[in-house]
C-alpha cells in the first residue's frame, strides 16, 4: 500500500542537496562530527531531567551539520513513527527482550529522535534521552551487541518507509541516518562506560575503606556512605542482628542525624526488636515502591518513619552461610526503579561489607586480647619483682642473720679452744671461712634478686654496679655508654635492668667475649638498648627454636609482651664475629 506523502509546501523549500556536496567536504564534515562528539563525557546521573553540560557538544554538532535535514526527516517520519514503533516492539518481543529493555530501546531509535525534534525539542534533549536509556540498558544487563542488533531490526523496518517517501532524497536521508546512528552509538558507549566506571570506582572505594578504617564503627559508616552515594539515595541505614537474634542494632546511618552526645560520628544506640517473620523477609533483597502517590507501606522497614517520607526503598541483606547477619536499607524521595545491575552491585557490596565487618570484629577482638595479655604480662612482671623482693628480704633477715650468728659462734669457739687442740681449731677456721664465703654469695644473690641501688639511685647507677660485678667475675672489658636522660618510670627501669642482667648471664656462660659494649638512650618516648660483644657467636634460629633454652627467647617474649622490638644479630666466623642485641621499649607513662 503506498505511503501517503506530506504536501511539498509544508516542507522547507531551500534544502541543500548533500549528493552535490564534494566527497572531501562530506568527509570533513564527518570528521568534525567525530572530533566534537568525542568530547561527550556526560555526568554520572541516573535520573531523567538532570542534564550533563558535556552533551551540548554532540548536540551542537547535530545542530550545525544536520539540523535542517534532521528536521525534514522528523516531519516526514512523525506520522509513521507510531506504526513503526509497534512493529519494532513486536519484533523485540519475538527476540525475547524483556519489557523494560524494549521500552528503553524504543527511546533511542531514529523514530524517537523524530518525535523529539517534531515536538520542537532541541537535539540535546534526544542525546540526553539516549544517554539515560543507555545507562538503563547497561543496568538491565543488556550487552552492547544486543543493542546493535535491535537498532538493525529498527533499520529494517524503517528503510521501506523512507524509500516510499521522497525517492530523490533517499541518499540524503540515508546519510542523516548514518550520522544519527554514529551519535547514538557513541552516546551509548559513553553511557555503558559510565556505569562500568561507577561500579569499578565503587568497589575500589570499598576496598580502600576496608584498608583505611581503624575500627568496626568507622568501617560500617564509610561503607554505607559510599553506597548511598553510588545509589543516589537520599538516606541509608545499616543494621546488624545481635548475637541472640532478638533485635536489629543500628550501626551506621546516612546522613548522620543521630550523632552521639560525645560528638563522635557513631549513631546513638538504636535497637529494633525483631518481629515474627521479619528476619525471613529481610533475608532477601526487596524493592519497596509507593502506589498511586502513596508512601511506602511499613512492615519491612526497620525505621518506621521512612514509610511516610520516601516513595521508594531498597533493602539488601548482609548474609553469610545461609544466616542473615544484618541489613542495609536505602530511601528515595522519588520513585526510583531498582535495576538488575544495581541489585548485583549491592549484593556484592553487602557480601564484601559483611566479610570486612567480620574481619574488623576479629581484629578488634584480637587487639583486646593482646591488650589483656600485655596487661597480664605487666602484672606478672610486677608480681615477679615483688616475689624477688620478698625472697631477698627473707634471705637477708632470716638465712643471712643465721649465718652471721653461726660465723660469730664459730669464731668464739675457736678463740676459746686451748692451744693443744690445734687440729680442732684449724677445722673450725675452715668452717668459718666457708661460712663467710656463703654469706658473700648470699649477699650477691640478694643483690641480683632485688638491687637496692636501682630503687635508691636509679637505672644508671644500678647498671654501673652490674658492670663492676660482671668484670670482677669475668676477664672481660665492658664499655657502658648512657646518654643523659630523665628518671624513667620504675617499671621501665626494672625491665631494662633485667634485660641487661640476662645479657650478662648469656655472655658469661656462652660468649667467651673479651669486649662488651652497652649503650642506652631514650628519645621520642622510646628507650633504646644495644648490647654488643665480640664472642664466639651462635646460630640465632637454632637458639630461638630450642625449647630448653629460655635466655634469648625469654628476652624476646618479654619485650614483645610489652609492645617493644627485639632484634638479634650474630656471626660465628670472620673478623666481625660476635653478637648484637637491639631492644626498643616504649616508655610507659
């Protein structure tokens, strides 16, 4: 059936014939189109009506190069677009496109451009329409190849219609269709790029947040803030189900309206008791939409105030191993459709959020346990020092005094013996000398257990006394260097003294060294101790692994429990053989 033509007088009279245009100029025009349209980088917005300034470049190209011919083509096609669209939608249904995909595809065709231009709208409006629907198609998980296939189907329907119009200008209209198709494809490409870039940026932000967050509260708040921005939501809340499964506890909200009284960003404690079937409803992703201008119905929303404020709400569970551990909910003041790609992104983000939350919780628990172990270690060290003092006092007051009395009695008996009992007097003298040596050894043990000089004169004097005692017992030269520093806390001084004492014990038993250098300095709240000898050295790994050896490993464990650093370097061969122990201890306040 022949197609009815519009009266010639209704069409623009002075229309240049593109067939008479030189090929070089047509190619140049196409090059201008490509160079200007390449600037098309629209803003990342998923809501209609939000214009991107960068789209004006492509619209200007269309306006400058094709305005007249596009307008003429729009006038010619406008009476036929409804029939063409019906055929096109039927064909898309035959090709098993989903309803939402069919609706979006119908808005990016030449017929859609014809309707827009025939209604007096600028080319920019159609380009924005293509970009918006391109993002929808990307979020509907429609591959680009399927879009090109659909546009080809539209061209198969459109071509006979154009051939039945003004035949002599069919070449002009074909060129216009090619340029319009180029702009549509370019805009769709940018729309798909925007969606993929936004998804990539979202997961990068989540990964960065996971690395940078210092605690569980900060992690959940920043996760929610990022997802609210990605979804373009007006409000968002994140709840975790308590261990008993009886209530939902609010852990993060955006915007942060419930700021705690102490000024922190954590929301005030809000607990929503779980109702019958609520956990089951929240265990699946849900899209809650208002009906006929009404607000969202309550029932699934944990914040009851949302039902009167927002037209659309999304609910995404935080689940692991079939168990729902929490939920994220987003609210929108306008109807905002939930597309498959957004569901997939939020589901993946929720899984990532739950894993990160569990990891942060474990790290916090581990940190608390480490703090408990450190406090226990400090307490054990204090108990050890108290026990040392008790034993030294008892040795001094009980055994020491008894030995002194025995020595005195033996001396008196020796003096009262007659000259004829020289053998007995000699034996008494030997016993008295042995008692004196026992008394001296006991005094040495008492000094090692609880050096009084450490409490009375400080760490420097105690270390000098320790060095003098070591040099008396071993043929070794010791160089002690102590930088000028203030009096340290008693606990730090005791620990440092014990570490140096253990170093001397190891050197005296195993090193066979002739020189020992000791340096002690405190800077920036850290005490640095270095002990270096020129002894025979040892295998550090083997010494650390020996279960029956408690010298080096005991020092390392003590330093580690107090939050310090312990490092051992030892060489058994060469000119620089020997051992160096470096210790850093935080100075307790």
